[in-house]
C-alpha cells in the first residue's frame, strides 16, 4: 500500500500515442498516457493493453453506477462463475475493496433468503399433498406442515438478514486472512491483502444458488474452485500454491475439529468409572 510511487515516467513519452507519459503500468512496465490508462488506482496503475488479458473492461459491479445495481450484480455473478480466469485477471479500478466485500455479502444473503423460500414452499406443498391424499388421521400433519411452511416463507427475509451478512463477512475475512497468510509465508503473495479479500468476496458468487434442492450443496466446491483461480491470477503464482492457500487451512481446520472430538471422546472414556465387579 505504501510502496513509493513510480515517477520514472516523468520526461518519458507514451509508446502508443507519442504524447507525454503520465504513468508506468504496474504489470508490463510500459509508459502510458491518459488515453491508455485502464486502472487509475494510485500506485497500481494498469494500461489498457494489459487489461485486455482480463475482461477488457472494469468488472460490472465496479460500474454499477452506470450499469444499474441489479444488472451489475447479476453480470458480476455470471462472469465470476463463468470466466473466472479473465474475471480475476481484470485489474480493479477502485481504491477500496469494500464494494467487492458488499457483493460477496449480498450473494450469500440473497442465496440464503431464496433457500428459506424454497424450503418453505416445499414444506407447504408437502403439507398440502398430505392433506389432499391422506385420510382424516393425517389431516393434522398436513395442517402443521402448512402452517410451518407459511411461517418459513413469511420469516425468510428476516431469517436471511439475521444469519446472512454476519456469516458472509466473517467467512470472507477469515478465508482471505488464512489464504493470504499461507501465500505470504510461502513468499508467493505478489498482490495485496485487499486483492486476496476481493478474490474471497467475489468467489462467493455460487452461494447465490444454494437454494437449488440437492445441487445447492455442491456450490461450496465451486466457491473454493473460484478462490483457487482468483488467488492464482491475483498473486500470479502457480495453481499448486493457490490451491494450498485456498484448501490447506480448511483441511487443517477440519482435522483440528475431528481431532478435538476424538480427544473429547477419549477423555470421556478415560474418566468413566471402572465397571463394577460382577
Ligand atoms: Zn501494461
Ligand atoms: Zn497512450
């Protein structure tokens, strides 16, 4: 963040346009002028030629003021899931990572809301089906399911708002901190922590689809896959290190939890009073 600004462009001229250069591209090192400036973030300027290796234009969510919030949100979800390499290779045009974090929180919260709606509708339908086909003894079961389904549908916005944003924010920051830590220790982090947090935020895009029955459970794998691709593009490291950063700490967490339970069970067995003699 506080790297000294490159002023070597002073006195140089833009190779493409022949006018006085105003910046040095932080990716290719070429001198550029205002006409070939893609990302104007101070100290992280990127030229238009390098940006062509990404989407060629800023991420839709960064253009939401002109594109419109809903369209920008949806296009960003589609691009992150459909062309993750080009998506994450696209230089950011925003100083702050907050916009990306908000996008990640929104995908998780909306996905959760839709999950409650679908679950509520399924419970309601099964209640109706039981009431329709069952005899009188089953009618109360159908009625209870109907009431329960209605309650879930009615409460879904509230439930999603209670659980969604905090979980999403916590998840993104933890994922970014762990992934960035692994890359930093391995000296493979060529991007900033903000870059890692941006990757972990936009990678939540598949969580929008957790509401799809059965298939929704697999969105987690897609999210981790996007993180691997995003970390690789942003830090320009190999897929192996990106995978180690995105998956490694999750394996450690998992083993710690499993190991913790194992110790707990062992401890309980060890403290059991000896069986009374027959
Ligand atoms: Zn460049
Ligand atoms: Zn130029």
